[in-house]
C-alpha cells in the first residue's frame, strides 16, 4: 500500500476526520429539531419521545467525538 493510500485509510482516526464526523453529526441535529417541532405542533407524544431519544443519541455522539478529538492531541496520523 502506498503512503498516500495508508493516510487516506486512517482519515477517520485523524483530527480532520473527527471534525468531519462532528459536522455530520451536528447536521443530523437539524433534522431532529424539525421532528421535535413537528411533534409539538401535532401534540404527538410518541413522536416527541422518539425525537427526544434521537436528540440524546446525537448529544452523546458529539460528546464521544469531542473526547476523541481531545485524545488525538498532537499525534495526528495525517500530519505525519
């Protein structure tokens, strides 16, 4: 495997990859916010609970990604 291909394979374990993961997870929060707003407007308790549980999952995912970002520190695989 070439050096460039090896770096691309480890993208998720890099700071850049973690930032991309954080951005996509945060973007998912937009959809959840819309679901919560719609459930409140329709006064649908079951959908509101479903959207709230999904929101908790997103918050947990963001916290895990933030922790991983802090752990990476200076030993970023893409920086060499």
